[in-house]
C-alpha cells in the first residue's frame, strides 16, 4: 500500500459539534475566528461606490437612503458587538445569528417579518486542491443585503466586477436580484468542480483499460466519497431555491423569481450530473473488480499450465532416478527385475519420447479448453 | 487489455460548463457555431410552400397572414442579430434565448404570456455509431412554431414529408399539432436506439453462454452506461409531456393534447424498456462474474488434482533416489539397514504398485467429491 | 457451458418498434396478421346464443336490442373494413384502434364519451413452455363489450362455459360484469404461472443444497428475468384496476366495482408473490455464489495440505539424493565431510523418522486450524 | 453439503391458487376441511357464559339480547349451510365469505353497511418449529363478533382467560374492543417470533466469530427468508390498523380506537425490529463472505510460503543429484569440468549453507510483507 | 479469529417482549426496577428551588401555585402508588403509563385533553463504552413538566445548571420551553456520539491504507450496526419534532415552537451525518474487500513466479539425475545411447546455461506482463 496515488487521501474533517446543552441562540466565537472586514457597496442604475467601514455602528446610518441598494459584506465574525447591533438595531433573531456563526448549516430559507434569512454552501478547491465547503449566509432586507462569510477568500469576485461595470440587471434588480446573483455564481461553481471530477473519472477509466492497478480503486473511491459529499449540499440547495420560488416574501421580486427559476434549473442539472458521476464511479469500481478477477484467472492459468505439464514429467524423471539395484553390491546377488528399463539400449530415448508425448497431450488439452487465449 | 472489443470505448464527452458568474440571459456564441439556415414552411389544408430566407428580419412579415400555419426552422446559431430580433420583435425572454443556445437543457416546458417554450432531446447515432444527444428547442406561438437546432443534420425528415403530402392531421392541426408531431418522432426514435441495444445485449448474452471472455464485461458496461445516460433524458421527457397535458396554455389545442397523451404513453413504454434493459445488463454482469468464478474453480481443480496425485508419488521416487549406502565405499563397512528395499528382488515392482495404488485412491477420492464432473 | 440446463434459454424477443415518424392513429396490418373471426354472444338472464358472423357490417344491427347483453369477440385483425366501421359507425377514436392493433400496450383504462377502452395482458405458456404475453383489448359500451385478440388461442374458455351455463352473476351483470369476469380470469392465470416458477425455484433450491452446479445460476437467472418481466405487467394492471374502481364512467356499475375491488385484491396478492419470488431468486443466487466460494476454499485446502506436507519431505529426499562424493573417484582422495549421514548405520531410519515427524507436525497444525473439518 | 445445519430447510409451501375462471364469491370447501366447532361467548360486565352449539341455525336467536356482547367463534369450515345462513340471515356478502374460506388474504379491513370485515394473520411455530401463517377473519356487528379460523389450534387462549375473569375493559368494551383484543394478541405474538429469530441471529453471529462454517450462510439465509416472509404480513397489518383508526364505522367505538392506536404503535415497533433483523442478517452474510475470503488468503499464504521456500532448495538438491560423470565409466576419459563441486572437501557443507541462506532470505521477505501476522 | 479487535463485540441485547395477551394499560414493574427518586424544581424569572420529596401524594399540592413553573423529575418506577396517583389525580391515561414503563417506545408525541405525552430516546456510552439507549418520557401540563427515566444516570445536568443560574430563556419560557431544552440536549448528544464514530471510521480508513487486516472488517461492521441502530431513533425523532411544530396543543407556546424548529434543523443535520457515516462505512467495507482481492493477487503472483521458474529447472535436473546406464553393470554390455550428455566434457556447463536461459526467459515474460510491479 505504499504506492503513490494521484488523489491524495482526504484530510479527515471533524464534524464540528455544538456543545450539547448550551443555551440556544448563543453565539460562540472561537479564538481563531477572524476579525470582521466590512464593506458596503452602495449602488443604483447610475451610481456605484464601495466603502470599507471600521465600526459596525455606522451601518444603519449608511444604508438609510432608499434610493440606493446596499450590499453589506461581512467577512470574519470576531466581534460580539456586531452581532449585538444586528440583534438589537436590525432586529435579527438570535437563533439566526447562531446559525450564521455555527459551523455547518444546510442550505435553507427562513422568512421573518422584517427580513429573509438564507444559507448557501460555497464549494472551492483550496491551495492544496482539497475541497472547502464554506457557508455563506444572507440576510435580505428591503434595500439591503447582508452577506456573512467566516473566511476572507471567496469566489464572488465576478459579481463585484459586474456591480462595478453595471452591465445587465445587476444594478437595477434590487437587493433580491443581488442575492440571486450571488447564489447563482455559487451554484455555477459546482459545475466546474463536477467537471474536474468528471475528467478525473474519465482519466481513471482510461487507466482501467490500459494499465489497471490498485490506485484505480482508491482514486475512484475518493471521488465517490466527494460526490456523496456534494449530494448533501445539492439536494437541500434545490429545496432552498424552490422555497424561494414559492415564497411570498415581499422582498423577493417577481422578476428575481424568474431568475431563481433559472438557477433552480441549473441546480437540477447539477443533480443530474452528480447522479451520473456516481453511477460512473460505481461502474468503474465494478469494472476494476472484474479486472482483478480476470487477472487472477490469468495468473492461475499460468501456474496450472506450468505445474500440470512439468509435475508428471518430473515424477517420471524421479522414477528413473531411483536406486533400485540390479545386483546386490554386497552379496553380488542378481536382481534382474529391478528397473530393467535402465539397461535397455534405447531406454533413455523412449523415456524422453513418453515425456514429450505427455507434455504435448496436456498442451492440446489446455488449448482446447481455451486457456491459451 | 489489448483485445478488440466490439463496442468501442465511448468518446469522453466534457460536461459543458457555463462560465460561473457570467450575467444570466447572456447568449454565448462560439467560433465553431454554424451560420443559421432558416426555412419557413407555410401551409394550411390546401396549401404548402417552403422558402429559405437569408435575413431574419423578413420573418415577421412573412408569418403575418393568420390563414396559414408557419414552421420557422432555424439550424445554426451564429447570428446575434437573429436573437436580438427574437428578443425585441417576438418578445422572447433573454433567459429563454440563453437556454436555446446553451449546450445542455433537460426536456422541459415553460409557459409565457405570448408563447410556450419547450425543449426536446434528439438522440441519433452519428457516422461513427456514437450516440449524439442533440437539443431541439421549440417556441410555440399562435400560428407559428419556431424550432432551433445547433447542427444541420436531424431525424425530422418524415415530418417534412408528411407536411408536403398533407396526409392526416398534419396540415390542419395548427402549430401545436406540428410541435406534437416533431416531439413524437423524436420520442419514437428512442425505440429504435433501445432496440439496437436490446439486440446487442442479446448478442452478448449468447456470447456469455457460448464463449465468455472479458469483452462481455466491457461491452455490457458500455451499454449500461448508455442506458443510464438515456434515463436522464427519458424521465424529464415524460414530465415535459405531462406538463403539456396539464398545461392551460391557449396555444395547445384539446385535440393536440389527445395526441400528446399518446406520446406520453409511448414515453412510459420507453421507460419500461429502459428499466428492463438495465436489469438485463445487470443480470449479464452477474452471470459473467459467476462464469469467472466457475472457471477459476475449474482451473484450480485441474491444478489440485495434478499436484495431489503426483506430489506424493514424486516424494516416493525421491526416497528411493537417496544415496544411503549399504556399504561404506571407503571403509568397506556393511550397513545392511540402509535402504534394504533397494536390494529386494521385487522392490521396484512393489514400489510401482504402491504408487499406482496411491494414484488410484486419490482419483477415487476426487471422483467422489465430484471434481471430474 | 455445454451442459444441458433445464430451463432453456429464452428466445430473444425483439422489441416491436412503431416506425418513427408515421402518422399517429395509423392502423398497421402486417402480412402475417390473421383473418378476423367474429363471434357475437347474445344473452340475458333467460337467453343465450352464439353466432359467428362473416361481415362486420352486420354487427350494428345485431346488437341493437337493448334487452340483451352482447359480447362481440374479435380474434385476428386482417380487415381494414372492420376498423373503418368501428371508427365511423361505433365512433371509436383512431388512436384507440391504433392501440388495439399495435404490438405492445401496458394495461390501462381510457374513458371516452360513448365507450371505455381497456387493455389487459394475458400470459400463457405456449406449446414450447415459453411465456407468451398477449394483448387483450376491451371496448365497453352500454350493452356491448367488444374484445380484441391478435391470435385465435386464449385462456378465456371458462368464461364462455359460465356464460353458457348461466350460473352466478355472469348473465345478469351486464357488459361491465363480463369485462370484469374476463379481466379476472386473466389475472387469476398469473397465479398459476407464478406457482410454476415458485416450484421451479424450490426445485433449484433443493439442487443448491444437494448437488450445486452451474445450472443453478443459469436457471435462477432465467426465472428472475421472467419475474422481472411479469412485474412490468402486474404493476400497471393494478393501476388499471384502481382506475376502474375510481372511474365514474356510467357503463361501469357499482356492483361490478365491488367485484373489481376483489380482482384488485388478487392483483396486490400477485405483486406480493412476485416480490417474494424475486427475493427468493436473489437469495438463491447469493447462496450459489457462497457455495462456489466454499468449494474453492475446499479445493485450495486439499492442494495446500498435500503440497505443504510433501514438498519439505521431497526436499529432504532430494538432499540425500545428491551425489557429493566421500571419495574422489579419479584421484581417490578421501572427502569424509561430504554427506557422512549416508554412511551411518541407521542413517536411512533416522531420515524416515524425521520425515514422519515433519508430516505429523504439519497434520497437527492443519488439524488445529480446522482444515480437516 | 452433508453437514447438519441447525435450521432445517423450510418445507416448501405451495402457493395456493384459486382455480382461474371460477365464479367469484364461490365458497370452495376441500375434503380435508375440518368440521366447524362453534362456540358462543355471551358476556357483559356481570355475566359470562360459553356454549358450544351444533346447529348454526340457532345463532341468530342466541345473539338477540342486546344487553350482552357475543363472540361467535367458528373453527373449521366444512358446512355449506353455515355460510348460507351467514349470507342470507346475516346478510354477509358472498365475496366476503369467499375471502374467509380462501387460503391467503392479506390483513385488511372492509366496511359494509351492517358489518365490518377484517382479516388478521396469526403466526405460530407448529410442533416441528415450522412457522405457520394462519388466517383469522373477523365479522364485526353491533353486539356480535364472529371469528373464523380454518384449524382448531390458535394462540388466543389468554383472551378467553381474560373474558372469563373479567379483568380490565374486556367485558365492558363491546364487540369492537374484543376484536381489538384478539388482533392485539396476534400482533404481540410477532414479538415473540422475532425475539427467537433475533436470538438465533445473535447465536449465528457468535458462531461467525468463533468457528465460522458454511452453516452460518445457510442458517442466516433461512432466517432472512422468514423475515422477508413476515414483512409481507406486517406492512399490510399496519395499513389495516390504520384503516381501522380512520374508519368511521359506527361499530368501532372511540375508546376502542384509542387501544387500536396502541396496537398500531406496536406494529410500527415490529416493523422496526423486522427491518433491523433484516439488516443484521445481511451484515452476517457480508461478514461471512469476508471470513471466507480471509480464510482463502490464509490458505494461499501457507501454500505460497511452503512452496516458495522449498521449491528453490529442491532445485539445488536436484542439481547435485545429477549424474554428470567426472570420468567416462566406459572409456575411462577424465571429465574434470563435470560437477567438480561434488568432489570439494566442503562441497556438501557449502551447499547446505547456501540453502539455509536462501530459506532465511525468503522468510525475511515474507515476514516483511506481513504474511506471518 | 482470535485476534483482538478494538471494537469489542456488542453485547447482544434481547428485544424486550411484552407478554402477548396481557391486558393493555397494564403497568408491569420488575423486581429490578429502581425505587423512584422524585425532585420538584420550582422556578420563575426570579425564583429557584429544588425539593426532593418522599411521598408522591404531595406533588399535587406542591405544584398548585400558578406563578411558578414546575419540573417534576421522576427516576425509577418501583411505586404502583405513584402511577395510580398519576392516573387518578392527574388524569393520565393508563396506556400512557404503560408506555412510560414499557421498555421500548419510539420517539413520539401524543396529545390529550389535559396534557401532552412525548417520548425521547437518550443515547449514552456507559462505563464499558457500550451504547445505552434510554427512554425519557415527558408529560407536559400547563405549568408542570413531568419527566420519567428508568435509571438514575442521565446527561441532563447542563439543563439543571442553566435552570439554577437562570441564564437565557430557561426560567421564563414555561414548561414547554423546559421540555424543548431537555429534548434539545438529548438530540445534541447524538452529535457527540456520531462524532466519535466518525473518528473511529477515519481511524479505520487510515488502518485500511496502512496495514489492513481483518479487524478492519469487524470494526467497520460493528460501527455500521450501531449507525443502523441510531437511524431507528433519529427518523422518528425528526417526525416527533415535526409533530410538535404542527401541534395545536395550547401548552406548546409559539416561542417554544421557534426553538423546536431549531432542534428540528439539528435533527435533519444528524440524519445527514448518519447517512454520510453509513456511506463511509460501506465504502470502507468495499475498499477492504478490494484490498483482500489485491493481496490474494499478490500472493498468487509470488507463488506462480516461483513455481513457474523452478518447476522446469527441477525437471531438467531430474532428467540428469536418472540412472540410465551406459553399460549394463551385470553383463557389461555397452549402451552408448543412454544419456550420452552425462559423459560430455562440458555437459554440466551447458545444462547450467540452458537452465539459466529458461529462468531469464520466464523472468522477462513475467516482467512484461507487469507482475513485478
């Protein structure tokens, strides 16, 4: 098992566990939590500006002008004060804040009186080509969209670019369209990841045909595990998008829903691809097991042919290697019945001919059985 | 793995990926996209003419006369202008146009105010007997049916023939009946493809019984993969036809729905066949694995019988090949207890009889165990 | 693979394919289609007569008297005129007529204004003990039941007998009760077929315990295939009966529905049996594979025991068969260290004792490992 | 396959088949049917008496007094007259009577105007420890409960005891409570049966760990078959109890429904246990197959180690057993290059050392590969 | 099978069986049942006290003051009087009391007029690291929550701590909030248990890669069994929480439902983790079986290479060990055709060269086949 496999073993991730029995709605902030970086994007059809703010207290005043749409982007959670302001000034339920900061939430939509709360899961390959599964939380208010991420890196840059350029609907669609655009890019990212796995599976299938070794099994199982992991994200994502479609929240416009329908279709296509890839992975594993069985058959055939041909011959050679004496060396008594063959003129020749005949008979037998094919 | 298998390995198809983060409703036209060829079929019960037009701008005026039904057939997408006209003059939503030009859509029906949008998937064997999975999009308006295909080849010729001859309902059923006729021929084509695979599976089953080799496994797995692929098309096709049945779009007539019900029944029969073929493929694989196991058993039996019979005999021959001396050649000392058998009058004969008895005993033993059957 | 298996291989049936692109509602009559044989059973509580008619034109006048119930039994389809009369005089939709003549329809019920159309699938073993899957179509009108079969043979004789004798409800239940009676006998026939397979599976299970050979695998797989085939008939049959139960067609009387409920219960019992038989088939296959594995273990044990015991002994015999000389025959030089064992008084005896000890030690070792059990 | 397995093979039961085409509602009474034994239990809160009656004609008069509840217990069906009376005097539908006498009905509830008809399946180990699956039918009327069993033995004795003693609700709950009590004891009996199988599976698991042999496979498969059989009873039993819960039959009191809810919970627990046992059986089979594979590995390791070590050594011994002559015995010509090793002073010693070195090298090699672990 | 596995075999638990036919609502108290320990927690926003009471009779008077919320915690059931009081004074249905005392109930909610009855299943590792599955029953009344546990140990200490400190909602949420808090901590505990199993599986996966032995199979199967066991708890737990959410019991406040929604989300996450762990366990088993197959291949390769190389060589050595004589020792007759090779000057050398060539040819052959990789 020392062979190098292309797909390295997954880092075993621990399931993060909320401490059992802690008070619900408790926001738990770890030592390693990052200091929040807060940016406010203020825009409408004709205007666009970004500001990074230090003090979360400022937010409420900065998002007051209803002629604009605001994206309050929060990365890093190490500020109890920030969550207090969200709870008190923005009236966000404590359970929602717990969900934002807790490590693993399934994609979901929850509607409240003043705002809607949604969760997406952003998948990214990190520097080591490991798959990161990062939570992005959304709080959607009338003119404002809050987004929350635990880390600084993300894959949302294209949206920021489109916001800046102002092409398409992005600046005029309001906060719900912005939320759609962010969710959509997150879902589209899944295509890329699945595409890589699809190519890996194809590459493995090629290997399976050309030079199958045990890495085929390991690599396929690793990808299968990843695919099973992504299913846990995709199915609830589909449900979430469906919930948004059927939601009667006043903050989600009819026009946005048209686009959400499009994202929903993408999500169903992703589910299709996920299921296909899973089937391909299983097929690869089945093929590999059949390859192993076939190879074992081949190995055993070689052994059996070699053994079956030479074992009887060696036995005959052994017979004539026996030392039964034709004359007792001590008494000089003649023993003419002991191995008289040894003293025939053509004894050796006849023996060799018999051996050859046995070998040929066996080869014909195995040939007929198709073992040489 | 160098053996030639009848079913060549599938060309690995890439999953086409929309660039994550691009603006929704963006129509992406590749360099390799074909120049559009546009034909307008104008017909009613007593009239039939076809015209190929150059400038898409003409379409609107040409389809104005409401006494006729029109089929605007568009093959090839390399004309931004065409899509602009569809968007502006025909009021077709940009997301719909994106769906038409994007590489993979599941079969679906979407109803809009002025038109209905539908997608079918046309399956065809190409010149290399590979399975092509081609998208055909429909935009159904009151008197006009637009169809969109990326390539010039298709399997719709029989419909054009029926249109020309004017037999049956085809000229009097309106645009929705034409859409049905096109969808129906696409679905009927699946029967042919499944029929070919069914025969391939039967041929493989025959091979499995007569001369099973490892191509059985590969060929069956290839067909199983194809069948799994076609399931991804058939189930949503069924849902689409059901959606059309339940649709209350004014453009789909009650009479057409009667025919759609028929196509829906066909689709369910196709699902039945797909599931049956999948079961047969799985059964073939199981049988093959059992064949391998049986063959291994046979190989091992040969080896074990040969070894078990000759190994003890060879040992006995080895015993009497030992050189224990009955007289020390140096000192001349007599050693009468060393291998006195060698100096018996019938030592050799008795040894041969013992060997024969051992061999016979073993053969009887293996016979009783049923290893010779 | 030359062994005779009890269950012969299925004749590979082709999936009959409607020609893609043909006009819907087209009745396709093959050269081999049989000439129709038409019988009219005219009966009520006190009256019963059968007439075979030549000209289908007569039917309408013959079924006019509403004091009687009529069963118009049609076997063989080679008469375009007949279908024209059904279409024009009896107002039967062309799509229905296409379904009647086309080779494979799932069991279903379709309600129309004047009549109900239903399909059952009759299963019969033919002369070669192959399973035939024959379509029986029903057109139910107020006082008339039309039945359609492609071939002359069927399993409906008991119903004709009951009609003649007039026992029970059969003569007073009207046309819908007659349809029920025919559907019920078709479903009851399934029990017989499943019963045969059940016994075959039991017989195979006995063989599995007493003398498992590879026919076990083939026979079980053949039955499993048949069972999977029958599932494709039984589930839609259940749906059809349920549709009849819930139908509000005026032609299906409340009393008939009571009986249909009974047939529906039978159908569910059949599904139960089908699923059980499938499980038993799978269990048999699993057991067989385990039997193969066990047998391989046994074979390998024999080989290993024989080899392990005799290989070291043969080696020892080989040692003392070496020709290291105690005296150089050429120079006469003494070489007292070369194989002095050979010149010991009890060398041979001691060697045999050592060999015996090694053999006994190994036998004890294998005994302890439980390999002799 | 001659080894004794603890769980004997199931008697193959035939699926009893109603004769296809017989008239529905026909009561078929076999020669072997038992003569009916009819008991009437008449009770209320303060009164209890049992009478065995001869003539079924008496029943109607005996159950007339509405101050009492009556249990008419019928065992054995050989009386056409009895069924006629039930049909005519008690207005019981013929189809119901057919269900009562026919060999296999799933648990179900059917509501009629005057009565409710229900079926339970009583499971019992018979004298040979085979599982009997016996039908108990109920006809529930206002003050009367009829029960029907084909055989005389049952497991309902505790209910008769409770009726006699009059403890709890049994005497005051009316006929529907009595039906509940009987159904509940039948369901509770399943727990006992599952408990036995659970212990058998545990015992097999112990055997699997301590001394796995092929009986493990057979015994587990036998239990799995039984479990699959019981699933066919338990799921419809659950549906039946649910139907009773939702029934609006006036004969089933609200209080009884409270108890039925309890029986329904038991039934769900039984389903839980059944599914668990099935999973355990499957796990046992998987483990057993892995045990076989491991054992094969062990056997092969022994063979390979023994062969690999001794085969080269035997070859070397064979080399020095060759008879290449250092002097032509006929001509006396010296051949000093033929096997000079044989005439070295320490030739034998060196050979033995080389052999030992080869053996040690191989042992080290196999040790490193972990084959001795 | 004597190797020590890390995960010891589960103690086989008996399925506790209610005696079939006993009266429903019967409370069965075993000899080993514990004496009840009863504590009353009386609290509101500003007050907190605990009292252990001896006589259950006191409860009613102690929980009378409606300004407080009460938690009546009962551990141990050995008091018939207690259950009588609950039945008579607190109007608790006998069937509920039976459920509380009976050994196994699925998680469920039952609503009654005066109270709601709920069951949770508390999972704990006991001293031996075995998983205990303990029932906690709840009776929720307006100001009072009764909880029932069979044993004294539990995992509810954190809730008692929060009650004492009075942080968060716990003291002001009323009895339904307390029930939520207890249910929530029980569910959160599942995370911990799954976390341990997840780590065990990771550890097994590491072992699978580094030094796979048969404990991998046993340990994984043990965990899989446990996971299958926990599924039986988690799915009904989810249904129960959903029932509470949809309940219109006046005792469950809208605010509590908000929290129950949170626990419901946790429960779905647990189901996600359970299903993932099950998939990982299955993958581990598949990988292990593939490891065994690969290892078998390796073993067989070693055997075949060794045998195939040396068997022909040994045969050649055997040939030249034959004793065909070049001169009849008795008659002195010359036999020059018998093995003249033995008397060639370089016979020995040439033989060795041939042997070497055969060995090299085979090594090249096996190398080409890739058997040395």
